[in-house]
């Protein structure tokens, strides 16, 4: 009897011909949509939430001085000291456990301060602040397999708040509708939708021209001759 083949990690994340059923600004909004589909007994195993437009965010926590460096080194050294004390107690048993623990903590604190001081001195004052870095997504897109994508959009359209969001497209994306930002064309910076399109050709002046020159002909047009300008047939 053969055991069932377990799917690989790549197969788990694979969707056949995925289609977008909604794009949202936060993960909570995408999660809410998937949860609503689950409550409606939709086959959510055909869905996938994808974070797009990744960006790196660095949160500055504060200044970095020798005082903060020593304090951080001492805090880090406490954990190191406890580990050193445990090793010393295993290999060098002593009746005075308190002295052993204090000695190990002092050694750990000294090591922690030394490591932090070396790292801070290596920056040469070019990074006098502490921070944490995180990679986040700008948008979250809910994808569905093509065979159930239409059904997913129909269910999401019935989600509470979808109708109200449809009348305020600038305030919130409509659930079930891709909320990609519309492109802005030159001359229409505040136009929410790509209409009207900018003119394909510059406006053609129709009035009299300087020097009595005839009006120019726009690109794509032909300067057809009028019947009055047709020369008579020779002979």
C-alpha cells in the first residue's frame, strides 16, 4: 500500500490561472473579505492573499550615545552571564553558588559592553541612532482560481458596505473590484478616472495666420482640393 504523496510547498502556493477579485490597502481588509467568503461557504481553498509593491520601513527609536551603548551592552550581558554561570556550575561545582552567579554575571556584562562598544566605535559617528526595519506591502490582492473567480466577485459584491463604498470610490476601494490607482495624465492632475483623455494632437488654429498664410493641416488629415480649385482638363 503506497502512502499518499504530500504536496510540496510550491504546489501549496500554486493557483491555476489566478484572477484578481479585489485589491485592498491593508491586510485586515483582505482578511475580512476572505473571512466573509468563508462565512458564505465559498471554497476558500481556491484563494490566495498576495502582498504587492513591497517597501522597506525603518522606524527610528532614538539617539545612540555612549550611555545607551553601555546600557544596551549591560542588558545583553545579563543573558550571556546566566549562560556562563550555568556552564561554570556544571563543570566547576562550587558550594558558594551566589558568588558563582555574581562572577558569571559580571563576566557577561563586561562581554556585552565590550561587544556593543566595538560595534558603535566601528560606525565612526555615521549612525548615531537606533532603529528597527520591517518590509511591508503597500497593497494586498486577493487572487482566485479562474473557475471560481466569477462566483467570488458575486459574493463579495453582496458584502455589507460594498454598495456604500461604490458611491465613494476615492474613500475606499470597492470590494470585489480591483482598486488600482488610475493614471494621471498631463493637464488632468485631479482627474480620478482616465477620462477625458488628453488630446492626441495639439489644437489646430483656425483663424487668420500672420502674413496671410493658410491655416496648418493637423496630422492625420488630408488637404483635399475643393471643386473650384480643380484645374480644367487640357484639350
